[in-house]
C-alpha cells in the first residue's frame, strides 16, 4: 500500500520545484552564459586537442600511479626494515606536500639540474643531455601526477592486500608457491574487489586533477580553454565548454567503474556459492 505524502512533503516538493524552474530560467535567459559561444567552441580543434591531452595525462598518470603504488605497498609490507622505511618515506613526502608544489618542482627541474647524464661519481660525465630535452613539460606533468598518485595508491593497494585472509597465503605456501607467486596468483586477484572501487574514484579524481598542469604550461583542456578566452574575453562560456567535457568524461568513467564493480561482485558471489 502506497503511503500518502504529508502536507509538509508536498510543500517541500513545490518549493524545490519552483527553485529548479527558477534556476533553469536564469541559466536559459542570462546572456552572460553565452550559449551561442558555448556551441561554437564545444568542438573547436583547440578544445579537442586539449581534451586529448587531458585523457592522455589521466591514463598515463594512473598507470604510473598504480604501478608505483603496488611496488611501494609490497615494500611497506616487507620484512626488510630498509624497504619499509623507504616506502614510508615516499608516502610521507608525496602525501605531505601539495601536488601543485610538486608540479612546479618538476616544471623547474632544469634549474636544479641543467643537464642529466651518466658518468663517474665525482669525475667527468660520459654522456649528458639537456634536462629540458629529457624532461619536456608534458613529461614533467605526468611525473608530477603519477608519482603523487603512487603515494595514495600504495595505501589503497596495501589495504586490499591486507584484506585477504592470512589463511589464503598460508595455504598457498603449503602448496609450494613462492612469496612472489602467492602475491601474483592468490593475493592480488582476491584483493582486487577491495582495490577497484577506490581506484575508480582515484581515476575520476585524476581526470579533474590534470587541470593543475596549467601551472607549467601543458596544453590540456583547461589550458587551451584559458588561451582562447584570453583572446576573446568570453571567460564564462569557455569555462562552461571545459566543464561540459569534464562532466561527460566523469560520467563515462563512473559508468565503467560501476560495470567493473558489478562484474567483480558477481564473480565473488559465484565463487562463494560454489564454496
């Protein structure tokens, strides 16, 4: 039986409805939004180029972040005190300093090290290259994003690994698996159901965080948007264009994340049912 709504609920619904209509009216009628300009620049070649760069930054930075995070997580769980200390220091440093500051350091790396090369410690350099050639702005942006993400990913991966029952590891060792084989074939596959949800959230966050590369001049979506409105002075419409693409990509990533989580949940349920 359906419950009848109380008078207070009807009043609240009407108030919310009126506010929504007022918001839609303002958005549609305020000339400052410049919807004509939005439509004109939505598929502009410069916007598309920046969008592609944003996607590249997101994908590569997440690959680096996950790879580094997995390595650091394993180091933190190691019996070796030195490895645990190095991993802890890495996480402490990259989580303790703002990403924006790290990005600027990578952008100005040539100030600290004008050249990078291979040589004898304290002696002459055998081979050396200009740092700006080895570390262009795009690579600097990837390193800034990827290494920072690695510190957060390490804690996510470590939580997933610790979430696997110790009995699984003991059973694997009893069957003759080495530590590396146990980690690869037993622990990591089971830890994925714990790791995947936060990894999906980190990927969505990374998509938006890539906009920080604007401080070192990498031509991502936001940077190219800024370059356009610096010339035509249409700041709001161009920022709306960037927002539309960010929201679209975020929506796609959220959908993919939900599908992957559902698939893993179904797989875990089948395993539990057979057990």
